[in-house]
């Protein structure tokens, strides 16, 4: 009788293990499908948008999910490859500040509960409590540490 119970327990545990492994494998394959490479806007769409604005594109170069565009008048533009929107990037003046320095600078300006900034589309982004006590979202110049946008949460 004891051997039958032990065998049943072993069979049940084996079934549980197989189920867990199967669910883990299927969840990973679903996650891989969801995180596959994003679809980028075709460079020709950006060129045609600029042509409608009367601008002539001299060159267009992909850099990750960004497109760097040089116009015939030598003006340089940057576009988000995911949305096709033109971006205004902070001018690069050397290496970006470390996030720790950004946090300290914000704290010295009276911001509290500053969340470690994350990099997105050429700027650091963070949330904090402003000196006036309001919860805000911040866009921060990565080279100077200056706040470029402060939006109430």
C-alpha cells in the first residue's frame, strides 16, 4: 500500500514538473515574439515627408532606431525611426553626465524623491517631487543636467 502511494506521489510530481517546464518554454517563446525587432518607418517615408515640406535630402543614415538626415542646405535633422517624428536632441558637448550626478543636481535644486533617470530619445527622463511639492515628470539635458521639460504627473 505504501509503495502505491509513493508511486502516485512521484507520478504527480513528475506531471507538475513537466507542466511547469512546458509553461516556462511557451511563455519564453511568446515573450520572444513580443520583444522581436520593432518595425521602423521606411527612410523613403521620411524623405517624402521632407519633400512635401520643400526640403531636399542629401543623405539619410540609420543609427539604432534613429535616422540622421542631412538636407541639401547642410541642416542636420534627427527622426525617430519608430514613429517617424522629428526629434530635437540636446547638442552633444562631450560625454553625458552620470545619472548619479543628475540626481544630485536635481536634489540641490530642491527636488526630492528623484527616481534614477533613464535615457530615451536623447534626453534623461525622471520623476520627482518639485520644490513646490508637486509630483512631476522631468526631461533633462544629458550634458548640462538642466531641466528641459517639467510636466505635472
